[in-house]
């Protein structure tokens, strides 16, 4: 399920050679697929493909027949400009990143999923609080009493204890809509597994969760929760990346009845675009809540992506700091790999961050410098975990603690009154025992401030 570069020189030039499959559709075919099945807003008809000529005819409103690429382009942009989906990701590409690097046998299945996703893309929203962290704000004020104002997007208060439910319930409903009867998923820290199991219990879907043996040892509480919710939890030797590979293999073996429910922006299109869309409620709520609280947008948004013990040690998951462009699990993005294109083993104290790749849009944002990426160590994340516990009475997930940790370096350089929002993506009950053991139950004097 992966293509790799033939040489580092080709990698620098962006030339790729696939060993297991290639991207199957060109731009015109991607546009046609967007107009396929029930189509945008359910208004468009189906693609009729002629095997004799390999031409594509698209029926619009069951009457108009379009066979001109320019007319296709016009109609696609007409629908996109109505705000149905983002102009930059309707074909699953963010610059050169993303796409479908999969065997041909999966193209039809992914095309059906893509069409169903676009027709069902509008769902009702619900809100989690945008919380003013007063004591954390005071902690970072300078000797003159000046500093940024810190707010926490409280995704840890969601059902299941994390942001994962936003995406899991939406995709489970999509699977039900497509007539699928069973769900296959992979989980790292277990938060996505719990959310998926809960959604499947509600919607009467069979649920199988794959989880690495290393992660199961670290997160026994979430394993128990998944089983209580009726999921079958299958262990895979290794970590999250190995569990993901096994879940995809299981899904490929029963495409007509099963649905692969991705919990993060990895895999071939439309998986990254779906997760992005269903989790975009976080950003939309944050923007709306910020306008209500102080009448403007946040100055800085902070979230966790990767982490590690230390960049120089080689034990990290800091893909955007040390990765190279490659293809893994069906999509192009930045990837931890060696000189020959072999996957490097990732490490993170936050199990949910222990993956060798990142999403295609993050890769694109790095190249275009629309986002800045920093790294923190395991110890810095533990200190941030304890700091929030003792200043705000909030126990954050170890993954979110990496985002909180960067405040130590970020806040001193920000102007007085700058509005900073940190996404607390989940709660940290699952990490409490590990943090206590790693910190030797020692109090942190630096966190007890007013």
C-alpha cells in the first residue's frame, strides 16, 4: 500500500516510482468522480464510463450530458463556489500532497465513498467551551504583569473524552448510509477506538478495532472501555502504524460489507478530507466563540502534531521537523524514512502521536509557510501536563500536553494581550499513572503560581 522514491535525487525533484500501485486518476477523472453518484448536494447524476472508448460522460440533473473537460471544469467550480467543499481539496490534493496511491481494486470503492461523503457533508454542530485559563495566563505574565491571554478549546469534555467523537459518529453514519454492516478501525492511544466503539454501539454496527501490542500495554483503560462498548479488539504486534496496516488489510478483504473508519488525516483520498471536514467543527466553533468573547479572531492557534524524546536522539515522531516527502498508507506527505525510503520507527510519550507520517494538508501548510512547527521533548510534555493539572484543575491528554508545552517558549515573545487558543484535544486519565511514575510523584514548584 505504499510507493517510495527510487533515489534521493528523484525525491528532491519530486519524481516518484511506485512499487505497489500508482495514483489511478488524472485531474479530469477526479473532477468527474466529484460529480458522480449522488454528487454535490445530491443534485448530480451518475458517471457513465464507456469501456470501449474510456471516455467519461456525466449526466447533470438526469438530463444534461457533458463531455467537454472545460464544461466539467466550469460546473465543478460553480458548485464549489456555492460553498459545498473547499476549492483546494475537492480532489484530495493539497499542492502535491494527498491523492490516492492505492491498487486499482480500491479505486471504485474509494470513489463511491467520496461521492457519498460530498452529498452528506453538512451535519448539525454542537459546541465545546472556549475556556479562559486565568491562572495559566498569570503564570506566563512577565515582571510588569504583561503577557498573552490563554484560552483552551475544551475538546476533552466531549463524549468519550476527546475530539475523536466528532469524526467517528459522522463516519459511522456515513457507513450506515452506504449500507455497510461492519466497521474496521485502528487506534493508537485508544481514544479513536473508544469513540468508534461508542458510535457503532449507537448505530448497531459490528466493530473491530486493531491496536498495537505496545499501545495496549500502555493504555489498558481504553482497551477495557472499547470492550465494554461491544467492540472486538484485536492486537497487532507493534504500534499504531502496524495496527493501521492490519486494519486496512481487513477492510480490503471485505469491501462490500465493511467500512474503514479512519481516525486521523492519513490514508488515500477521501479519508483525509473526510476527517478534516468532520473535525473542522473545532475551528469553526473557536472562530465563532472568539468573536463572541473579544470581537476578533485568535492571534495564535496551537495544537499537537508530533513529538519525541529529542530530535538528536532519533527517538521522535517529529515528522514535520525531520521527515522527507514520501508515500505511506496510500497518500503523499512528509514521512519519517531512511535513505532508501524504508519507514523509520516513530517514538512519542503521547501514544496518539506515534506515527511516521502526517496529513497532506499539514505537509502543504509547511511548504507554503502558512503554519509554524516546533518540537518539544517528553519531559517538557510531562511538565506541561502537571502544570495544567495544578493551575487549572484540568487533566489534559499527553498528546495535548505537547501543545501546552510550547507555551514556555511561545509566550515570552508575544505582545501583551495577544489571544492564544490551545486545543486540548482530549482528557488525560489514561496517562495519569505513567506521568506519576515518570515524575516520581515529585511536586513542581514552578507550577504553583498565582
